């Protein structure tokens, strides 16, 4: 049994990171509690464990007395001198009082006390190790599920990936290896708990810091982030060095840097945007590749009304308004995107305009102009190319063809001589 106990202590020391000395102290406390029940109210009772053999012994201090009144506290002179020949009355002797067997209840008591001490030591270790690791990325194995929360094995400790910190598009299986952000160290009902996250925007920021050396050395600054976990992230970057392209550095050679991050995010779309102090430029970059027509900026309320052409509207707004929504979060401006209202001139308006233009030619009436336009002659240029015979074929023109041709020829010559009509 003792060898098994030592093996268990070695295992806990190796797996939980709790020193064997602490564990032995816990066992001694636990066994002392059990021994008090088995031995009784012995004076200065203590338990000792041999770290090599695992032997457990209980000791108590007894006072040498002429007459034993309290057997748990006293020992007769006769019995004392059998142990120590020169024992004197009033002297204290420490004697082994190890019970023959602790019994089932005593053993259970020792086990419970030991487990409580272990849990307390483990909690202290959690606080000591993770109080300065909030914001770091850790790797672990999916161990089990508690309701919709994921319990992740980090090696020495278990951590919780709550449902609120999960990415909605991700599913996990027992045994899966995952990387998470250490979001917080919270005090739970059973002690400190390590809270993990894959949905927090800081998880993406930390991945970029690990992947892009220019961010670590301060050349590139991360100015802002907006994220809808599992779907899309927009990241604004700025370079302190004019020679370094912040977007290019984050994307990496052949896009390798951002590909590594997207792979870790299970193909979540990542837009890297060049930050600018100019609001128009920043909004334009954030909504790219959509082409914007015009801006109306309300600086007081930080609202931007942006007009785009019809074919760019869906691209600018994004699926279910996602692009516009993330742009608002990233820039801090409330963005309203609308289609530009283009006035479409109808057929009748075009005809009326052409008739009016021809009727302005000296020598042509509005009635003649209307007939000519409906016959296909929409302007002076096309009419000048027609001959008298062509116009005679139009019933409403007939014999008036020569007069019409003459008037059009005179107008064409006038326009040719007038530089303003060139």
C-alpha cells in the first residue's frame, strides 16, 4: 500500500506540477486527522512518512507519572523505564502509537482530506502560473463537454472554453487539438478557472503578432479591429516607416502570413486595411473593393452617407450588411450606404429633345422637325447626309424636301464657320 501511495504522489507531482514535499505534507495532515480518530485524544500526536519506503508512523508525547489517570496523556514509571531506563516522573517521552489499522472510515477520511489539500494546491498553482498569462495563446486538447462549454486539457491544468467564447461555425470533437486565447482568470464556484476564447478579437490580434515580426518590433501598428467570429474580420494597420507597406507586410510573401492565420481561423475572411487619418481615405480603404461615388460626412455625429452605383451596392454593403457593419465598428463612424439615383431619360424625352433641336434650325417648322425625327433623322449631322430624293420619300415632307435640305445645309455651314460649334 505504501509503495502505491508513493507512486501516486510521483504521478501527481509529474502531472499536476505539485511538489512531492507539499503532497507528503498533505498526506501527513490527512493521516493525522485519521489517526486522531483511531488513536484517540493523544498528546502532541504527529504522523511521519518515510519518503523512500513510504512507511507511516504515528507518535505521541506521554508524561511519565506515578499513577496513570489519563492513558492518552500519561505513561507509568514502570512502562517508561522499560523503554528508557533512566526515565523520571514528569519527563515527556515520545512513543510510537501507530494504530494496527486505520480502518475504512479512517482511510476514507485521509483520502478526502488529501484530495481537498490537492485541489487547494492545484488552485494556487493555477493562480501562480496564469495570472501573468492573460492575453497569451495556449494549445490544448478537447477533453470533454459540459453543457455547451468545452473543457480543454492544457497539460497540468484544465481550462474552460465557454459557449459565449466559441466561434459559431466551429465544431469540436474529443481529442481535437485547438489553440485559444487566455482571456481571463475568474473565480468560479470551485476556485479559480482559466477562461479561454477563440471568438475574441484579441485572438486575431495575437495571431498577427506571432506571425508578423514587424508588429512585434513596433514598425507596424494595429490601429483597430472589427470581427464577426467565423465570418469576417477587418484589421486596420499603419506603418511608422514610410518604406514599409503595412498591408503587404501582414499579407506576407505570396500571402503566406495571412494564409497561416486564416487557416487557424478555419477560413474566416480577413481584410487587412491601411489606416489613415483622413476619414474619406479610411472609409474608402475599409469598403474596398467597392467603388464609391461620393461622401457626405457629419463630423458632429460621426455619420457618413456614401453613394455608390447600383452595381456596387451589394458589394459595398456585403452579405446581410456585414461589410458596412464591420466598417462602422472599425472606423467609429456610422456608415449609411445608398445607391446613387441616376436620372434615366425616357424615349419620349429623347424624341422631344431631338425635335426641339431640329426645330431650332432656321427654315424648319416644329411639324417638319417632328416628322424628320420620327423618320430617323435625330440631328443636323444625320440630316445633312440625306439627299433631296431621300426626303421626298417621306410623305409628310414631299415637295418640301428641297427647302429642308437647303435649310439644313445652311445650318451645317454656319456651324462649321462658328468656332463655338466645333
